[in-house]
């Protein structure tokens, strides 16, 4: 949709607060899911409120480095989950694990700093030639499509049944109903809404889904039917209302990392442990670099200005890298630019950096307000699943829009797009296991790499790597 507020526009403060809350709701679920998954895998006690605080700080760092010219929120990176698990698995105790997270995030951030210096010296033309629209477009589409499974599983709130669909119990039917209502309200507000309603469809959609889930849950309690209890009120009763640290005060990673620094037993064989951390974090930074470029190319299309030129890729890389260090220092999770945030910008038509800045401050402040974090944690997965259908779909569509001018009648371009789409959608990922840990090349990274190689292959005869675009290119070719 056409932007209502551009990057440098400044909505009124009242509206900005509402827009910021919508951005926060869009990124909240994924941001707190990363520490929860690591806790489940390792038995650690990473704090979700600290992760939210770290995301806010990381985003402010990113905005500072990008001169407040790139409207995107940084949240917990899923790509680093195996790295975080390795930090705990290779440690003598949990305290070393938290210290390992900070060390690993610094090492990964330094990769971004080095890449930024290279880009600063040699510019971005080589990137545009290496990754033209015929490559970046389908890669962005895959970012959205690769998240589709997670969205649908949230809708059903059930694991797949032997790969042959979902078990449709009463609970599942209610989850689907709530998800579709949340989605329908979001669509209706975005398409038919007037003025402010049109710009905050996610808040209204989530609110509608939550109210319906609350009604169904009330019926479940009244009828003593557990299948209808969609909202888990355990989030409220087990929130640690009487605790300061780990309750009202986020349990920051740096406190855990250095809390028992004097205990020498925690640092036995630290040299080997440092090697584990290096192998676990550094290679992932190179993988996420590719996704960083794709996200900023996508956002550039939405805001109609090339962010790789202004503020510049070197600045976005520095902001992402240093922001990731800051996020891990406070919240334990290295950060990355969020597709959910970009999708929210696209759907709402609000690309104002002021909104992103206020969202970051809001995330920091609200991480100390336990009732709010508990309320957000109580939102049923099916509600967010319905919302994410729209969010992730917009990411996929924005990628497809990038290849509108690419001549797909040319088999060279057709092969490149085909390889990226099928490898990405099919889950072509590589997991290399070392004695010290593992290196995972995600399906997005593999699809992008294979797309680049395919583009080089089909253009090797002419020594060109830029895709032909539209009739004009075809006419030039015939004239030659």
C-alpha cells in the first residue's frame, strides 16, 4: 500500500504511541520465543523480559548508526539458537554459559564490523551485481514463505500428525476459529478502515482475537471443559509478582555472566570453551549477513529509497552488529532485523523512524512492567498465528514484486528464480556438525547461495551476472 508516513515523517505523539504498540505486538512473540526455546533445550533460565529489553536497546543502537534513516526493529535472532545452546552445553556451569553468550555475540558483531569496513571501502556496486533483483526478489519471498509453517502451526496450536495434516480436536477447532477471526478483522480494518483504523489493523485484530479467546475460555471454565480453555492463566499466577530480580526487574544476562566471576571452577578449560563459542557464533554471522541484505533490499522497495546507498550498507551492518552485541549483553539474544517489523511497515503504510524509536523505548520501559509482559505472554498462539498469516504473506509478496520487471521469458532468469524458490520452500538446509558444535546454513541462506551460483552459471558465457529486465533489455539484445 502507499505510505501514509514516510521515513522522516513525524506523526503526532498520541498516534505514534499507538503505532509503536502495534510494532511491539508484531515483534513480541518471536522476540520472547528465542529464549524460551533455548531454555527448553538446555534447562537454562534466560529471561524473556530481558530479551525484550535487549531488543529495545539493540534497535536504538541500530537507529543511531543508521542516522535514524532506516525504519526497522531488531529482535532476537532465530539463526543463533544453535549457537546459544552450544554456549550452555559447553559450559561448566550456567554462569559460564551466559558469559559465553556475550563473548559469542561480540565475535559475531565483529564480523559485521569487518564486513562494514569492506563495504565502506569498496562500495555496494559489487553486491548489486552479485545479487540483482532476480536473486533478491525470490529470496525475500522465501523469507516470508519459510515462516508460513510456523504461522499455520500457531493457528492450529497442534503439532502435525505424522506429516499428514493436523488432529482436529475441539481445542483445535476453537484455535482455528479465533485465528481466522483475528485475521479477518485485521484484513477488514486494513482494507475498509478509515484513517487511524486503517493504520492499526494488527492492534484491532489481536484485540478481537483475544476477546473471543477470553469468551471461549470463560465458557470452558463454566462447563469444566479443558479443551475450551485457550488462554493459560498460569502466566498470571506464576509470574513471580513478589520477586524483584526475575520478576519486576529483568534478569539481565550480564548480571548472570559476571555474578560468580571469581569462582575459578567455572573457567576450567576455558580455552577449549572459547574455541567452541567461536565456531558456534562466527560462521552464523556470515549466514545472517545474506538475510540482512535481503531484508534491507525489501525495506528499500517498500519505502521507495535505496537504504544500501543512504544511510548506506556499511551503516546498517554496523548498526545490526553493534546492536546485536548490545542486545546479547542485556537480554542474552543476538539481534537481527525483523521481517515482522518490515511487514508491519508495509501493511500499515507507516515507515516513520519516530515510530520505531518509540517502539524501542516502549520495549525497554515495558520490560520492567510485569503486568504488561504477563498480559502479552498470555496472548494465545492461535491469535498471533492469524496475524502472522498476513505479516509473513506481505513479506513474500513484497519479494515477488521485486521481480515484476524481470524478464521471466528468458530461461536464464527463470532458472535462477526456480532454484531459489524450490530450494527455499523445500527446506534445503545444511547442518555441519563439529566436535565443538554445529554450523547451520538455513534454507534462506542456502537458497540465496545457490541462486547466486546459478546466476553466475547461466551468464558465464558472456561474463555477465546481471539479469535481463523487461522488453527494453530484449530490444537492446536484438540490436546488438
